[in-house]
C-alpha cells in the first residue's frame, strides 16, 4: 500500500468516526423532535421580527408601558385558564391532535396583530392566541416523551439553540424593515409573516406521532364539563410525586413572577431611559441569540454529565450578578450582559425542564405541565402588570432592583430541598 492509499484509508476511517460520533451525539433528533425543531425554526424566526419593536408598536397605537403590561396580564391569565384542561386532555386523549389543531388557531390570532388599528385589537389577538395555547401541556409532554433520559439536557438546550439560530437575523430584519417602512407599516408586514409561518408549522405538526399509550377517543359531551375535573386532577397529581418535583414547581413560580416584572418594560428602559437607539437595540439583542447558538450544546452536555441541580444553582447566581449591568447599563455593558443572559436562559430552562421530566412519570406529564403552566402564567401575568405599574408610577429602576429578592430565595430552596433522582429511579421510561 503506497502513501496515498494509506492516507485515503485513514481519511475514510476518520470520516466514519466523525459520522459515528455525530450520530451518537445527535441521533435522538428524529421523529417528533425533528418535526418540532423544524416548526420552531420557522415560528420563532417569524415571531421575533415584530417582537423586536413590539412595545413601540403598542405605544404607536395609543398604548404605554402600563398598557403593554395590561395586554401581557390579560394574555397570560387567559393562557393560564386553559392549562389545567390542556394537561388533562393531553393525558387522556393524546398530544398530537391538540398540538396540530391549535397551532392553526394561533396563526389566525396573529392576523389581528397585523391589522390592528389600536392597542385594543392587539389585546383581542393576544387573547385568541392564549386560548389556542391550550396545547402547551401537550407540547411539553410530547417533548419529554420523545427525548431519551440521558439526552434531555441536550434536547432542551437544542430547543434554545433552535430558537437562537432561527431568531438571530430577526432583529436585523426588523431593523431593516423599520428603516425602510417606518414603525407601524414594518410591524404589519412582520405580523403577516408570523401568521403565515404558524400556518405552515401547523401543516408540519400534522405529521407528529402520538406518544400516549392507548389515548381515549375524544368525547365531545365530556369536554363540556371537563374544567372542574381537570383542575382537581391537576392539583391532586402533586401528591403522587416526589417532594423535589413540588419544590422545583415553587421555584418556577417565583422565577416567573420575577421575570414578569421587567419583561414589559425592557425596551422602554433600554431605549427611553438609557437612551440607546432602536437600531443599536437590535444589535444588542442579536448578541443574545449568537451567544445561545454558541453555548446551547456545550451547556446541554454539561447538564447531562453533571446533573441538573448544580447548573440550576449556577443560573440563579448568574441572575443576581447580572442586574447591575442593566441598572447602570450603556451600549457596551449591555453587549456584555446579553450573552450572559443567554447562558442564564439556556441553563435555567434546560436544567429545570429536564429535571422535571426525570421526576415525573409519563402518564402524569400533561397534568403536571398544565398545573405548572397555570400557576407560572398567573404569577407572570401579575408580575408584568406590577412591572408596568412600577415603571410608570414609582421608579424606572425598581423592576430591576427587586430581582435579587426573588433569585436569592430560589437559589437557597434549590440547594436545600431539591434532590436529583438516581438514574435507576428516573420516572416514566
């Protein structure tokens, strides 16, 4: 064998080894998870285009920071009210039909955003969208069902990665539309694209495979009286789960209220208070998505190898350390803060979601997701309403200053009261 032939054999072996390593690392991205990944790419990219200047759009249609908070409050309360029945339906009648049908409904809701003559019409669209998000518990359940236990950290991190990859150019597209067409017209174009994207995503999701064993046939008569029963079962399910699952649920509630405080006022703080231009804001938020692209897979690997509890605690510590960068922010400090927000978001979401999936058996995942969704959405709704009120009536800085009051207790609760299950004790596999 001459040198050229030997190099050819080595290259073939190396290539085969790389393919095998890639298959071992990412072979779980198939079936349901692959379909969801494709639909997320399209939906998230589309949604982030008008999302870049959403607060300014509401303001241009007669709103304010308080109105943004009010719309968010109404939307989240509506979404919360459908979480219990959503979880019950997912565990009784299956996940697929709920997810695919309601995705089409969200597409219709965004037409109201695109055509809105005033902020009240946006509120109507947000209510319709929130009602359709009854499929949230089914979506969370089908993700947990479709991911192997030793790849959940990676899987949930990839969800963040897909969100980041698909949305990275979105603020730049929004900025270009803004400069070409002005605020209102560019937002109408953006929301029209969002409606189209959700329509296409709904078609993708018709190909999902049901993961619930022996789902019952849908009983229209029973659906009329489902609400009381779904609430009862959504609350009772916690008695059948480990204490750590309920403690994790409590930290999720605390976190949803805390983040709700600054979500409706973020762009007002950045643009109006700190004096950063709309175009520079688009560049700043792009760094968030870029950091999530780079870090999603490494963070997911760390979570799968080291466990979920320690990364969760690191996320809370980072949460506390980040607040001064926003309180005394300028363009350069925010360029530092946004990538760290990406680390925080990936770590918190992936570790919390994968830990909950480990703790909850398959047959209860819909109900647990519905119950968790109800209370976290309620607290997020209250947080957004309070955050908007704080900004307009008390202090622009207060929603940021109180973050430590919530992040520190969550850190201590996680450290003291959450125990990870051993691999052989992981539920629902």
